[in-house]
C-alpha cells in the first residue's frame, strides 16, 4: 500500500504546478461522501464509547470494488471511511481535509478486501483497526499512520 501513498497509483493531480512559477492551487475540500441522495454520516466517535460493532457497520457499508478508501478520524473524534475521489491521490484527499482531520490510516486499496461485508466479518482485521483508532486518538497522534 505504500506505493499508493507515494503516488504509485496516482489518479490525478491534487495540486497544479506551473513550470514557470511556484504558485500552487489547492483543491477545495470535497463534500462528504454521498450514499444515494443522503450525506454519509459517521456512526462512530472515538470519544463516545465506540464499539467494534460500530466499526463493523462502517466497514460493511462500503464496497471494496468501487475504489480506494481512507479511514480517518476528525479532530472531534468522528470516524469516517471515505472513498477517495478519482481525481485525487490519497495524499491530495488528506490535504483537502486539512483542519478537520486528526489522523488517517494507510490507504485501503480497492480489491484487497479491506472494506465491505466480508471485511466486516474478519474479527482479526476489525480488532486491529479498532485498536489503532483508539490508541492513536488517545495518544494525540496526528497525520498519517503507516503501520497499525
């Protein structure tokens, strides 16, 4: 998965750079991921007695075949599992969340079984992710979490 973080599976630029100038144009923060016509809402907050069942529900609600996903925690403790927009890299998407994101876990690449109903039934996977979310939030970790 590290390759995706370094731009190995780049889907499009998150910033536009001009060869003649060092001016950067940042992509605006995207709207929360939409499920049908309804905005996706988090069902888990690491500050409000989170449960593994909440995490299972969140993981089960996504489709592993639709694209890469990012599991991230807001500064308020809300846990999100967003599909990364096709026009952004994982890093670009994380940058678009600046000011709202406390930390994110390694990108969950499509087709590897990290999200979806089958992933939600994998107790070892859920235990590992759950522990990473709680431990990193409790210790005030910020930024990108590569190993968990």
